[in-house]
């Protein structure tokens, strides 16, 4: 079956064909009936025209009555040049079969221009709108572009586990996985014994594939993971999900500067891909969601990302302390308002901020000679703040062990991770790109819940 996308770019050769999709609108004029048919292959609809000048057949008229907004239909006709502006070709209809009706009085998308909030409540139907169709196509293209980027550069895709017994980031915001009947234990007043649980110990959903992927990095040199990750942080913001997808490349025999260069090339590849492969959807985002997004993406592709240390960043922020709700000081975790200020006002484009205080970063980051900061890097972009977080890893066994002890982390649980430093250790680094943050950036959508089909966030796990 030919997609509408293909039909719209083919020549009006008069061939007869049947096209299937969903009716977006039906408009009845004096001598013709116009049906806008959409199959999701692209934003544009196929205009299907029924010539009513000499009257429509009984069958066609009966089908037209059932053929309202939202109905699925098979439309047969010939592909001809469109006399009207707006499209090069249209379908001159000879046959119409409604496959599934969508009763006007109950179909939630009967009217146009619903709010994004309302559409979030009907997540099972929202893909049928222009906005969510475009987001879905962009999401698909970005996933493809991610694999193309790494595959072309010799990175191997490694599948890291979703269930884990260790807390990679040491952040403690994990979802627990158990097969114990906690209700029954509570009713019986019995204590929970995790030795009797499925894995003989407590288990969780992973917050990051990084520690696991590092093991393959120390064998295959260039690797990446791309999969779902879970965080039970109670952050009810427009930038946080409880279930999100993350891309985490890991690079052996490499240092922080290589990591930043990789992140920069990576983002530019993705933006260039979006401009090239999603032009129609991007034009829509530019017009309806975020004005100027096409120009922004094009200019970022040509730009050089700025670099700045955390210490420089804080100095800059302190000069404008009065503009922030949270006063910046050396040692503070950068807040979203600080990140946005740096990238939007100070730099005016993407910036890689490096060398953060060790206290606010994960245990595995390489300690700098100053003993106070680590070789961390966050990439910040306008509108969003942090889009990428990464670092050079601490590859010196004794320094890493000391850090694990200093933080009181369970040494035993990290013994396999320490083994990587015991046997054939090497400088390595990597980063994590939040897939939905990327999608927010390239679509201009302002709520992360609108760039994933079925968002899971605090208080929200419907559909
Ligand atoms: O900065 P984060 O926590 O870094 C890591 O997880 C490292 N293990 C990555 C690595 O070095 N391999 O998360 C990385 C990115 C963030 O920059 C952000 O884009 C995204 O993941 N992210 C979230 N996206 C949506 N919802 C959340 N709750 C997110 N938390 C992080
Ligand atoms: Mg981070």
C-alpha cells in the first residue's frame, strides 16, 4: 500500500488506487465534497475530491454520511493534478468505504485546537493530532539518527539491564522491584525478608546503564546504550519523567576534551538530521509551537559550543545574583534558572560546563589534582538547561576505592566495578543524553510529558 507521503511527491499520472487512513475533515461545497485523509506517514493530508456536480450515487452518499472526522476509510480514485493551491496532487474519488466510524457526538477530537493539557488526558488518541503525529515522527527519526551516528563511528550498541541491584548514581531515587507479597506480610505483621525475594536481595529499576556499559567499554573500546531508565525523584517539573530514555556512549582511552567533542558532534548530527529529514514537521513546530526553531537549529549546527568551568560559571552568576530565586555560590548545585541564564544570557548558545565540585557529582567521576573538583561536564542549551551530563571516569583503583569509602557506599556491591580498575584499567569517559530532553529541544515542546507517547511521572501512570 502506498503511503500518503509517497503519493504527495509522485506525479499526477491518473493511475487508480485505494488509499487508507483517517478522515481529518469533510467539507461539502456546492458541486463537490472534499475529504482530507491522513495516514500519519507525514503531516500533510491527501485531498480527496468527490465530484457532486451531476449528483452522487446512492452508495457514495450513504458512505459520506458515516464519514466524519476521525473515521477510518478506504478511498479509491485516480491521482490527478490539483487545480487548487496547497497541494500538487489530489485523489479524484470513485469509491469510498468507511471502515470504522467515529461518532461526532462522542469523538473527543471532533473539534480542532485542543489544549495540550486536554490532549494529555486522552493520550491514547492524541497521536491523531498534527502536533503529536509530528512529535512521533521526530522521535522515530531521532532514534534512527542516534544509531546512525554511533554505528558510522564504530560504536557498538550494548544492551544493559533494566533490573539492577546497585544504585549507579548513588542518588537513592530508585523504584524497587519485588515479587514479595508486601500486603500479605503487612497483614500478618511479618517483617520483609529480602533474602526470600526473587533475586535473594533488594532489586531496582536502573537509573542509568553507565556502570554496566563501562564493562563493555573496557573490552570493545567504543560502546553505547540506548534504553529506558527510571528515576523516582519527586520532581513534578516540565523537564522530569519517572521513566525516560537515555543514550549513554562510553569511550576508552579518552579524556574530557574528547568527551565534549563527541557530545558536540553528536548533537549537531542530530539537529542536522532533524532539519534534513523532518523539514515538514519542523516547519509546523516553527509556526505553531516554537517560533524560530528552524533558524536556531541551523545556527547551532554551524556554531562551536562554548566551554566554561563550573568556577567560571559561578563567578558569572554571582555578578547577577539579584536575578535568581536561588542565590548562586561556589559549591551549589546549579539550578535550572542558573543553567538557563548561562546558556541564554552569558553564552547565547550551547555551553559545556566542566569541573564541578565533587560533592555535587557522582562518586565515579575522576578527581582533579585540586582534590575539590571532578572532571564532570554538563552540556546546557537555551530553553532547557541541562541536556547532557557526563564525565571522565575515575580509572585509578585506589582513588575510586577511597571515594566509595568516603561516601559510605556499599563496597561489596561495587567490587565488580572496581575490578575494571584492577585489571587493565584505562582512562575513559562518557555521557548521557536524555532522549526526551533532546526531543523537547528539537520540537520546541515545553512539557516533557508531550514528547513521549505515554508519560510516567509523579502522580501519573495512566494508559
Ligand atoms: O546527568 P545524568 O543523571 O547522568 C547520568 O545518568 C550518567 N550516568 C550519564 C553518563 O555519564 N553516562 O542524566 C543524563 C541526562 C540528563 O542530562 C538529562 O538530559 C536526562 O538524562 N535526565 C532526565 N530526563 C528526563 N527525566 C529525568 N528525570 C531525567 N534525569 C536525567
Ligand atoms: Mg546531570
